[in-house]
């Protein structure tokens, strides 16, 4: 990497606005995707749902190579934990949701260029509204490996 590129701040250096609206669209299809989970996260989900880790893996997860991902409901491709509660979609495991879910929308794929951020905003009403997250806050989220 050139010295010039290494020292250049990303386009979002002045911060980005984001406020979760709780709409569940980030967990909804129609696009397919992977929601990667780690062993500690599986254990926390199991405790939350009063199940064993093995029961969680059998009922809710798929193994892709050496990693595990949360299943998607068919035919919607919604996360299997996104369920209607009082007519609204809500996450059944929100307080123990995986790191990948916690770091939305500050994913590399949304932060490469402004067009990627704005494209994500077409699905997520919380993008470009609410609190301005500083560059440091964004970087902390973007690079977070574990939340527990």
C-alpha cells in the first residue's frame, strides 16, 4: 500500500448519521446472506432460549465450511429469529444477537464508498438519520470482533 493511500482518511472521516428504527429490514429478505455466529454466541443464544447449544445448532444453524450461520426462513429469506410480535417484526434474540448484527450498518461493504452507504440506506431507514457517529465510533464498530 502506498504511503499516500495509507495516511488518507476514509470518506466517512467526519462521521455518519445512523439511528436504528427497529424495523427489522436489515434482517429481512429477499436477498440471501450469512449471519455468522461464534461458539460463545451460540451458547448465549442457547441460554436465552433455554436450549442446549446442540439443539440451537440443529434447529437454527447451518454449517458452511468451518463456520456456522443462522438459517433463513423460506421463502422470505428473513433471519429465522425475526418473528412477528404484536404485528411487528422483532428479533427473538435481540439482547444476545451476534456481533455481525450488532455492527450493522458499519460493515466494510457499506463503507467502501458513499454510494455503498446510500445503497444500504435504501433498505435501512436508520441510515442518514439520527445521531452522528464519529469516525472513532464507526471504526470501533467496523472492526469489532466480539461484544461480550
